[in-house]
């Protein structure tokens, strides 16, 4: 089955990409497929969503938010072995 054949394939409004090394570490946030900003905590993700007009954000709803490389509690980079 391909994605177009799947009845429930939707792109979430927000995509929070993996943690990037930095001081402090951060995650890039996309809204509607466009770069919206960087987040250093879940509070920043909420603020970015509010700036995009999303005022009631459920961080655990996969239809609204896709967490890549960790969930809302992941804010340190993963180290490769």
C-alpha cells in the first residue's frame, strides 16, 4: 500500500525536528511545512504554535504535532556510538 492509498495519511500542523547540538541544544520547528523557528524547550514550541494561530495545542496529538528524534521531553542531543 502506498501513502496515497492509505485513508488516514495527513501531515501534522507542527513538525519538531531532532535536537541539534548547541549551547543550549535546540530543535527546529516547522509549521505547515515552513520553517517557523527554533525551540530550546517545550515552552518555545507552544509559543511558536500560538504565533501560528494554534492556541489549543495538544502536544501528544499526532495529527497536530510530529516529534522527530524524540518526544516533547527530549531536549539533549543523542550521541552516536
